[in-house]
C-alpha cells in the first residue's frame, strides 16, 4: 500500500467517525423539536448514526492494527483489516434506513407494518448475500464474487422497485409542503445505494486499485446514505410537525 492510499483510507474512516458521532447527537437532541408522531423516525436516525459510528470506530482500530505509517513508509503488521465490521453495521443500518422513510411518511399502521417488514426482510437478505463475496479479491475468485453480487442484486432490485414505483402514490398523499422533500429523500437513498453494487465490482474493473477504491467508496456512500439522508428525514419531520400534519 502506498502512502497516499494509506492516507485516503485513514482520513475517510476518520471523517466518517466524526460525521456519524456528531449526527447521532444532533438527531437525538432534535427529537424534542418534532411532533410525537415523528419522534420514532428521528430516534431511528440517531440509532443508525450511532451504530455506524461504533462500527467505523472498530474499522478504524482494525485498520491501524493492520497498517502503520513509519518514517514515510506504510508497514504491515500481519493483522488483517476486518471488513466484517462494515457488513455487521449494514445488517442493522440498512433496514433501519428504510424504516425511517416509511415512518416519517406516517402511513396507516397496517401499511407501515406491511411495507416496513417487506423492505426490512429484503434489506437483510441483500446484505447477507453480499457478504461472502466481499473478501474474494484474487483473480481466481472474481467469478464467485460476481455470483454473490448477482444474488444480492435480486433483493436490491426489489427494494429499488418499491422505492421508485410503489411509494409514488403514497408520496402524492403527503402534505404539499413536504412532497418534494420526501421525493428527494427517496431519490437520495436510491442514488447513494446505486453506488454500492458498482463499488462491489471494482476488483473486476481495476484489481490493482480495488482495495483502496472499495474502502473509500463505501465510506463516502455511507456518509451520504446515512448522514445526509438522516438530515432530510429530520427536515421532513420538522415541516410536517410545523404544519400539524
């Protein structure tokens, strides 16, 4: 690993820790600023950021155990950078992100439960199917990596279909002052999540640079899909609360 690669991964992980730590505090504090109907959505936003904060902290520790910068040279300790922390985090945060969007829309209890459970189940299956292929980076393993990618894409496409098509009518039923914001939050989630399957394929595109590209790419995508998306959930909850909706 070159010094610039070490610096990119190190700084991106550090930035993510700061982002998620600050965001979790913000969302928990702002619960008092929204109507009771939206407090759960804000609580989930805070929990998602807190979970991400913890797992990024563990990844940062693991990265420092595996690599160190000594006299301008990157030294390896023999320990392995544990990417499992990222997937364990996703197993919790990805379903909760979908629930945030469903809850802030304030659907009926039946529709909230039905939509929420289907999306949560699909998200869990997607993460589980993608994990076995994450560590397959050697040339001879790329075929298996592609297989796991294809399997994970099945629930991923189901989630995208629900976000793009099945929520369309529900968004139109939202108060006029938040319809555009809800739609933007949905597309932000779709757009940021679209990067994950692309990043997953990096070893097949450029094997030499894939390690750094994967780690930095996933981290930036997490910051957008967790932190920025959470801010949009808060804005929706705040506007609906102010309007008494």
